[in-house]
């Protein structure tokens, strides 16, 4: 296939590299001739590096470079061009102008694809004489490494085009997911679940950015914490995406932005690219602050109150802790409760526990060696230090557990992050913006989560997730936590969250 790529920036050159390695001839062009020269040099260097590392033969490298055709004029006639991929700046008028000129230069048979990450495919296509020839083909940077592409049909896109684009993508070694033309498409939309809830936790002073990131990594198993991720992406970019998706979905509560991000953007605290965001970067940046040492009394008796969903009594006893039995704690014992979507304060009041000695432990099973201890405004600092020491104890002489101390909140940090990730994904499925399988595929490939969000919810269990979200909603009164219909129905019917279910049209 002969493909013309218009725009020779980071995305355009990445798409060009991907396409020529996949066996296609690529006309690479830009209104700036120097950008084309730089892009060709970049692709050559990447392929030569692949040869040096043994990932590509010298012959395949030469053949791929032979298929890369620099083009001086983006609007030159191209009778053999079958596909155009536009990768110019994110501006509706600019993209409409580009496609308008291409429509004059290229045959009617050429399919048009826009690499937009945030603009409406339908609105871009509306400027064409034939809007049916255009679809979205959203790659992620760096294109050769991010092996997922969103295929986005607009409202007028001809039905045969999305399957053809999917076949092209997958023939070149990437995975394709079909996504509705909705704000944020799929990956950017799904990613709001993590960062918006992390910002809400920070607003409420539940923990600081480093503390939330540690829990996200060590309890949920994410590669990067949400604040690290925002700094890597650029807080200016993240804030704009959050705002546009929230506005695009008519201010949907579960996508609600934080007041924290606009202030930091205005201050120029954009993350790695400015040297300072949520954290500081560069050769002169101070080392990350170490977690405070464990100083409490690890031998203080412990009483586990309420439902022991974590098997905490057995876990602590196996580590050598003194765990009390009986209906009530002794006068000096620490009291640990495991809350699911509710607060330690509510548990203390409901169960008649001593507020100064009652602390919370998140019952989510950690992926790493970290436990989370929640303190209330009534907590005795000495009791909290002792509880941290008890929770840090390891069985069989292993390494001690890290213990994060956070402010008491409904569900604690990890539960709220996970609930939001699952909830936003379920909302995408509920709206039929993408299939459950494509949601999970896109999120794992595009965001690097350890599991797709719907499969993640299934590991917890639909009924258990529904209990968590109902408790969060009831405890906080915040509509951002309300359960989706997708989750509620599947919990009631005994279906998996990944099950697409029976649509009405299947019964006709």
C-alpha cells in the first residue's frame, strides 16, 4: 500500500517508521522541508540502531528505508496513494485545511485518516465534500513501541473503512481497537479514572503525591503512580485532557477535574519538561524524601475488630505479633479495623471501639510489600506508631513490610483509585463506546495497567465492587462514586464485568 503521511513531527515520523517496517511505501511530507529531512534522518537512525541490536537484519533495514519517500509538496498529485494519515497540530481549522487540499490533490479512492487525540473525527470530516472517506487512526507515542491504535469512525464514515484500517494496523504488528467518536476516545477517557481520583485524594489531604504514588505502585501494582504519570505526560497536557473530556461529557461527575491542576499549570509547574511538577527533576534536584523510619512498639497487643476480610489475625500472628481473642480489646491493645468503602471513624462509632486506639487497615491484597494504615483525627500518635510497627512485621524472617500512614477516608487510597478506574471503564462499556474486550486491551497496552479495568473488577468480584461503590457513594454523598448500571446489573445477574451481555438486537 502507498501511504502519504502529512506532518513530520514526533508522531508523523513514528507512524512512518512503523509503516515502512510493515512493508508499506510511505510518502512523508510537511509544509516545512527541514522537518521532513530531520524525520527521515530520525527513522534511519532508529532502524540502524535496530540492526546494531540484532532486532532487524541489514537487508530489511535497507528495504524499509527504500520504501520511505520524502515529499517536498504535501499537496502533490498522488494517483497511487491509497491512504493518507494526517499528523499535524491539534487544531480543527488546521486539520480541515489540510484535508481540503488533499481532497483536491488525491483520487476519490484514497482513504483519509486523522491521528487526532482529542478532536471530533466527525467535525474534521464535516469540512470535506465526502465526509465518508475519513476516520480516526489514533497512534500513541512512541509509535513503534506503543502497540495499540484506536480506530475511530466518525458519524458519516463509510462502514467498510474501519475494518480495513483495523486489518492494516494488525498486519503491521500493532493491535487495533474500534472506538466511538466520543471525547477522549478510549485510552485517554479510561485514564481519567486514576488521575482524577488521585487529585481528589490530594484535595482532601488523605496523603501527599509521593504517598499516593507508593500505594498505587505497591498495592495496586501500577508501573507508575498517578502523580509521576502526570509529570511524565506534562501537567499542562493532563489538565487540558481532563477538562476537555469532562466538558465533552456534559460535566459528568465521575470525570470532575480538580482545582489543583489549573493553578500549577499557571505557575509553569508542568512536570519533567519544566524541571518541576508534583516532584522536582534535574541534576540539582534533591533526592526523593525517604519514608519515616518505623519507631513504634511492634510487641504491643493487637485486637482485630469487625470482619477480618484480609485474614489479618492469622497474618499478624504468623509474624509473631500478639493478637488478642475475645469479644473486646484489652485496655492497652491496638484496635485494627478493615473498612470497605466506609471510614474508620464510622466503624469506631458503630462497634463502640476506643477512638484513640482504633486505626484502619486496607483489606485490598497488596501486589508488593506495603500495607496501608489509616488514622482518624482522634488517633493517639503513639498508638499509630505502634500499629505501624506491628504491620511492618514480616513472617519467617523476611523483609519488613513498608507501611503507609494516611488520613482516614471512605475506602482508603487504593480502594478509591481502583473503584474509579473500574467505574470509568464500566461507564465506557455502558455507553457502548467500545467493547469490554477492547477496553481492557487498550488500557493494558496504552496505559500499562497490570490488568484491564473490567478484568480487574472481576478479580475483586462484581458484587464486592458494587458493595464498595455503594458504600463510597453513601458515605461521601459524592455522585462521582455512584455505581454504574453496567456494574449494578452484572452484580445482580451474576455476570462478569467483561461479559458484553445480550443486546436487544440479538433477540430480534
